[in-house]
């Protein structure tokens, strides 16, 4: 790491993850009947290493695809906010969040491995 470069602090990351957890726990979004946990349980959506969710099953319903777009837009906004507050690149926040989200993923759900493959946790 270069001298003088900033690193996202543990407190900021925990704040970000708490916000994401709260958003996910709010349940179904008004426009969508499917929530993130249900889509993960169905094997349609998984956690990616870059802090976003991805479509695991190409045959997933359109509602799951829309959920991926909505969740990723919300996460991107949260990551940008944390990055701005800490003076670090958004990509750094994304990677840290991805590590934490994959670590917290429920057993049996899909996560992306280092090679970019979907695996069951």
C-alpha cells in the first residue's frame, strides 16, 4: 500500500454492512413481491466478490432479475456514500463489502469463488 493512502476503517465498513442488512431486512420492496433472501434460497441470486449480487440461474424469473438490478443500485449508492465519507475509492469499499457479505452468506446459498464460478456455500 502506498504511503498516505487511506484504508476504509472497520467502523465505516460495519456501518455500511449494518445499513445493507437493514435494507435487506425490510422485506419485499413495494414494486417486487420477491425478497433477496427468498431469491437466494431459490438459488436464483448469489453474492458476488465485488459486493454486488448476481443472477446464478439464467432461467430465473424476471422478478429475480429486477431484484438484482434494484439491490445492486441500492448497494452502489451505499458504497459511493461510504467511499466519499472516507476518501477512498468505491472499488475498495465494494471489495471489503463483498468479503463480508460472502462470509455472512447462509449455508446452501450461492457465492462467487475467486475464479468467478458460482458455488454453494
